[in-house]
C-alpha cells in the first residue's frame, strides 16, 4: 500500500525515518511535504510558499531551480551515465573536478578522493589517517580528537567524531580511539570575566592537557569545522584557531578541516579555512559542491598525508577502499557546473554582502527579550533564544523555546532550523537583499508572537 501525502500513514513513515518510535504523538508538527522549488523558495503540497532560509540542509547554494545544473546532469546522463574510478580507470568529469578542487584549495593539496556524502568523506579521512600511521610504523598513533557539539556525520565512524549526544545515545557510540575536547562557544562555555582570547587560550590548554594525558605519540589527527553548523552555528572566539593549530603543530598532529557546510562561499570566502586562517592537512567537502542537486563529496589531502599512503599501497599492492558511486560522472559534472556558476556570478562576494545584511539585521534585533546572543559569519548565522537574559535560560526542557519559534517562523512562511534553543539561518547564496529583509521582518514578528506566550 502506498501512503498518500500528508496522510496519517505518510506522517508515520516520516517520523519513523527521523527516529520517532511513536509518530502519532508528533502529528501537530508535520511533516511538511514539499512539492516544488523556485529560487530561494519552496512550495508545499497545499500551495503555501516559503523562503528556505536553511538552503535545505545548509546546502542548496544556487537555489531550487537552477536550469544550468539540470542541463549539465542531462548532458552527462546522455553521454556517460555511469562509470567508476577503480582498477586504474577514470572518466572526464571526475578528472576535471579533481584538478579544479586541487587548484582552488585554500592551502596546497595533492590528491582528491571522491565519496558520496560528508559522512563517507570523514569515514575515509579516518581510515586513511590510520593507514598512514601504519605506513609510518606508528601503529600506536590512532587516536582522533574532535569537539563537543561538532558535527561530522552519522555513519558509525563519523558519528563517533560528531560531538552531539543524540547521535551517540543508544547507538553504542562513540567507537574506540575517538576523543572529544571542549566546544568553542563563548556565550555558553566562557567563564565570568573571561575574554574571548582568554577563553581560546583555555581551550588550547585543555586540548594540550588531553594530548599529554593520552600520550602525544598516540594522537593522529584533530577534526574541526571552521564554524560549527549542526552544533548551533558556533563561531570560534578570536585567536581560537591560531592557538589550537599551535598545539597541533607542537605534537605533529594532522588537522582535518570539515568544510562540508563552510565550503564554497558560505563564510564570505570560498573556504572557511581562509576566513579563519586554518592550514589543514585534509579538507572534507560536500553539500554546496553540487548545490545538493546530486550527492557527491570529496576529501582533499596534502602531500604529507598522501606520501605515506602511496608507500603503504605500494607495499600491500592495492588501496583497499572505495565506493561504487564515488566520483559519479553525473554528480561530478553537476559539481563542476556549480563551481563555475559560483565563480561566474561572483556569489562568494555576494554571500559576504548579503551576509553582512543578515548579520546586521539580526544584531538589530538583539535587544528583543527572547534573544540572548546573535552569532554568525558570512551567510550563516544563529540566534540563541532565552526566556531570561540574566540567567541565559530558555524554557524547560531545553529546546522547547527553539522549537516554538521555529514553528512560528514556518507558519509565517520562513523555514529555519532549531538546534536546542538556537535558531539557525543559512539561506542559498543567491538570496537577495529584499529576501533577507523579509526573513528579518518575519523573525521579528515571530519573536513577538512567541513572547506574548512566554513572557
């Protein structure tokens, strides 16, 4: 039997996929069934139109109706709909995309390994890091450090890197050899009287203490997003990455920049690594690489990482890792066209300009009684919702206020995302000033509606 859209059966299916065991308890919240898209707008099956202020899942850079991407996919589908890159084989789109990514990387990179999602790319990074340690005769150097509230995926390995409890709870995660250090959220984690720089120093000292406690020769790599996304749009405090990288260099620990959200213009530069002066050894890319029209991801590695991997593969006789659809020719063609459009239309500079408008508009609302903090950079931002500014507390339980305001925003025609009591904004790079202003107008109205209930 096929469930009809928006029927009780369809709602049960949707909630089951999202982890609910009793879907009917949540009937009042959805699901919202989307039928079509146009630019930054999507439309549900009832004909209601929304500004998609989250670009889907932080990812639809070019909006929901870019015909050049449709044409690129159609052309490649009619020419070579599938091929692989196993056993010394390849094809034009994946070669061209690899060359483009190495050329445009924010720091020197040597090779690209293609996967299908950010989770797979982070899994691949973990495997290659362990592989490299074995090649170097450092069998004990297998531990990986990520951060609380960081997000790196949901497969068994990448979910272990993720520092969100709900991605571990009842899954028997994290796996061994994955450690977590503190979150760089100054508003929530800073101590009274502590400056941002002092907070950054303390986090770097805590990281060094963890490394020393575990044994520096056992730590292989540190994973971090330039700006944390799913953890609440956490922008690092001033001097944070400078101090963290100094610790990593001191103990010869690799840095993996997870640019799945930040890459391709989101922070106002082509890469978040540029925005925060990061010098990664490996870079994970996905989402905006194809505007999410087709699934594709990439892992960039520098020569320091690649050399030992190549040596080990020569010794063994193969590199026993890969995916059937990794570097799929149609997805690669769409990614190439996406990057071309971003460059041709100056969308990185546009994101910086529209991002400034969004950030300034949100900060103009900071005096609202339900806003505790406004944070963001470029075209990614969040507001921290509180019911009491003095205590920085929301409603009980945590997340209730975020869910409430998020629901009101949706009713008012704007799709945002609540993560706990943080409300996130990450619109397509093509968004206009008028559309930014509409988001801000509806946010102000929605906050007032919520305040009338809460305060």
